[in-house]
C-alpha cells in the first residue's frame, strides 16, 4: 500500500503559500519529512489527516480517495499532532480507554485487552494508574502514540514528536516508532535530521512549501559526493567566505567555526573534501531554497 500525494497546493487567507504543487509517493515503512520551521510540514500533515482542505491536488491511500472519503481515511488513521491536550487528572489507562471508546471499540472486555496491550507496547504499563498530569514529556508522547495506534491504523502521522525530549526519552520514542513502522505507512515530520537518519528508509526535504528532493537517505547522500568541502575559519572570516562561496552550514568544533561549502570543485586552498551526510543534503536544499526565494524577491 502507498500514500500518493499529487500536486497539492494551499494558500492561507493571509496570502502565505504554504504548499506549492507537492507530490510525494510514500511506501510502507518509516518516511521522514524534513524541513525547517515554516516549510509547510504541519500544513501537509493536517491536510493528509483530513483536518484541513487544500486548494488543489489529490491524496490517495491505497484505494481510499482521502480528500473525498474523509471518513474512510479517518478509520485507518493514527495522528499524533504537534501539540495535544490530555486531561491531567485522569489515569493513563482511563485516558486510553476513553479514546478507545471514541475509536469505536465498544465492548468493554476488548477495550481492556487493547488498552493493556498498548500500555505494554509503549512501556507505560507500570504507570497505568498514574495521572497523566505528572507524566514527563517522553511519557506523554508515548501515550500519544498509544492513542494514535488504537484501531490498528494503516497510516500513522507524527508531527515533530521529539521536540523537548531528553536524549534517553528521544531514543526510546524513536525505537517505539521503528517497531510500529514495519507494515504500515508512518510519516515522521521533523526538523531534526538525526531522527530521520536513524529510522527512515525514505525521506523528502521540503522548504518554502515545495518538495526539494526525495529518495533514500543513502541515494541522496551519494548525490552530494565530491561536492561538500569543509574548513576551519576564524569567526571574523565567516562573512567573507559566505560572500565567496555557497556556505551551507556552520558547526562549532571545540569553539572554532567549521564551515561546510557546496561546490563542484575545490573552492580554494585550505578546504578539505568531506564524506557528505544527511545534514549536508538537508542544509544544501534549505539554503538553495532560501537563495532562490531571495533572488525571486
Ligand atoms: P512547519 O510545520 O513546517 O513549521 P507550517 O505548515 O506550520 O510549517 O507553516 C507553513 C507556513 O504557513 C508558515 O509561513 C506559517 O506561518 C503559515 N501558516 C501555517 N498555518 C497557518 C494558518 N492557520 N493561517 C495562516 N498561515 C498559516
């Protein structure tokens, strides 16, 4: 089964064009949607989740025409939005039981079985009777995933799920995602490149409402081979280098800036060739999109 998005466009009443002819084919497994803040990720996620309508375009999940048959899509959808509220004074198992009822699991015994299984799967069984108001960020996100997994969805969307999690919680959350993402379509929307590199067999980079590239991380990285160069420089030299070359990123290495430059050949003496990584793919696309926007303005 595939999620096929074709020519999706959306302009908000404010005039912001959040999506421009977005086309993506997303197979089963984990798909990473990478983009900076304001790229249009949430707009795309909300549109796929049938929470808002596009101006143009189509979305199909297998046989389902998602924009026409919203109910059919919602029956197979699990959605973990960027922000969601939970009643703080309710126990985790009560919250989950409540959502299970909403999802149409009407038999009490079956609900109890499903709730227990999901609490186990998300590693929350030991706190099932604790109020969710006292949960850490990671525990809340895992409960969010448990809610999203109710009703055995075929499509799961998670929007910026690791923001605010500490490294241990983040790791646990990503492991959980990778376990569920075997036979269904899971879309992970994020600006954190590392999350995607670890988990996703396919990725797309979106910037300024447009899909810039899509493919497997390895293929995208390979496409940059021989084109990424690095150099340690003094802080004061940054502006000059930026004026001369396409600087795609600046990393601090023990307090000294190291810049990465995109160029077909050695930019100048002092630069070293590097093995590109997924961050280079991301920053190359994001800076190219910004340069194109600046030129158009
Ligand atoms: P991302 O999730 O990648 O940060 P968004 O989809 O939230 O991107 O936003 C894309 C663009 O659309 C941004 O410029 C944002 O300000 C704008 N935008 C998002 N939601 C709305 C809205 N409800 N009304 C008007 N503009 C919006």
